[in-house]
C-alpha cells in the first residue's frame, strides 16, 4: 500500500522516518558537538498535553515531536513552506501558545531531572505547584487519573532524569518543486535552533511519500 502525506504533520513524520541522520547532523553543525547516533534516538511523535490551554488551564498543547538522544532532548516545532508563520522574507513568527508550550514543558523536564522520584504524586508537591502558578499563571495538575497527568508522567519517565541538555528546535521543511525556489530563512525566535531540511515533493503538489 502506497501512502502519500501532505502538510506539517506528514512532513514531520517523513523527516523523522527518512531524514533523522540529516536532522541530527544539522543539529550537530549548529551546536558544535559530536553527532548523536540516529539508531539510538527515541522519537515521540505528536505527544499531546491537552488542547484547552486557556487562562488558568494546565493543558499546553502538542509538540510536533520530541527527540531524545544519548546527550540531549530536542523539543520540535515544525513549519513548512505552506505555514503562514514562515514569512516570505524568511522570518518565522511563532504564536504565543507555541512559545509557552516549550517554556512550560522545559520547566517540567528540568524540575523532573532535579531529583524527582519518577512518580507524579511525589513530584507535584505544594512547593512545585506554587512555583508553577507563580511562573506561568496556570494551575499545575495533581490528579493521577487525569489524561494530562498520565501523558506527562509517561513522557517525563521515558526522557529520564539524567540531566540531558534541553534544546528547542524549529524544524523548517521546504517542499521543493524546483531547488531554485528555496525559501529563505532570515530570523527565528530566541531560544530556538533552526534546522532546515529540503524535501522533494511528489508530483509538485507538496505531497511526500510516507510509504512506497
């Protein structure tokens, strides 16, 4: 069965499946460190932490991906040629909720790495909930049965407490019909490392082949 995909989610999955070596090599070039082994990387595709992240709510949305290597954890936000946030002048403007997602999860991860027991019940102390409320103006979830808590606990347990470097990644995927039409990149948000990958479109319409 042949599967063709279109748009941001499909392109993220394509890069994770077909271009992980390229992705990690380009990260390595940016941070000037030894390249991680793509065969040992673990990818969490579209991990969800709720969609109702309004004022006071603890949900903060979905990452396009989280990539964990031996040395680092990469929190990935993807934009492609058709994204309205990737402007014609090459600048990329992320929405406030997208920026907040990275800030909130990085806080969780750093706190978890800082001596957590590995269980949400002992992690969500009164002190941490107060710190979270003060920093983000939101209520930190406490109940284990809640889907958000289950998802957070699972991902944080898998990512571990080993003090890995945490890096925000802006994955820019240019779906090419003609290599001469490459979209420029001139400016990205602070705290994000941009990784650009060019992908040849199938049939020139922006589709990629997820399964031949």
